């Protein structure tokens, strides 16, 4: 039997929240012999879903926040992608700064780069307008939540 396709989920943390709960609901239902999720998070502490993720075969990789340390964040992500040869990443976004991991993944050779917006506002409007075109170019697939 071949190894499952590993998809790297990029999200701030895996504590209880709307996006995190949605990811876990999907993760519990997928055929994990064919698809596995790994998680790239920006927190050093253990989070609510960590034990369950590990029990289901997922890996959790920790780094710094992209807003405070974008170069370290990108470097850690690039090296992780290269080491584990991810062909799919799924970035869970709350603003257009998701362009950073999308660009890093493209530079690392990831073919499918999914961005999933979980809100309708982006905080700093000037930064959002600046980064949005790059986000649109770097994402190969775009999803958003509907109300």
C-alpha cells in the first residue's frame, strides 16, 4: 500500500475555534489511509486539538508568527516543505498576509496552493490592498466561507 497524500494545513493554532473545528470535522471523516493532514502553526504551546491530531497520524510543526517574524516564518515553512515534499498546502487566512506562506510554498515547488478565507475583513486596509494581488497570483485554489 502506498503512503497517503500529506496535505500541510497552515493555521495560527489548533485551539478551539471556527476554522479549527471545521478542519477537525473534515479530518475525522476523511480516509486517512489515502489523505493525511500535517499542521504548521505559529504557537509554541500545546493546543486543544494536538493530541487528537497526533492520534490520527498527523504531525504538528511549530514556528513564529508571520506578522512579527516573516523571514523566520518563511524560512521554517520553506525547509519543512522541501524536507517533506508536500505537493499540497492549505492556508487558512484571516487577511491577505496569507500571501506570505503561499509565495513561500510556490518558491518551494508546491503545485497546489489553497487559500481559505475565514472572514470578510482584513484588519489593516492598506496592507490588505497591497498584498491581495500577490495572494491572488500565488493561490491556485481559493475558498471562502459564506454566511
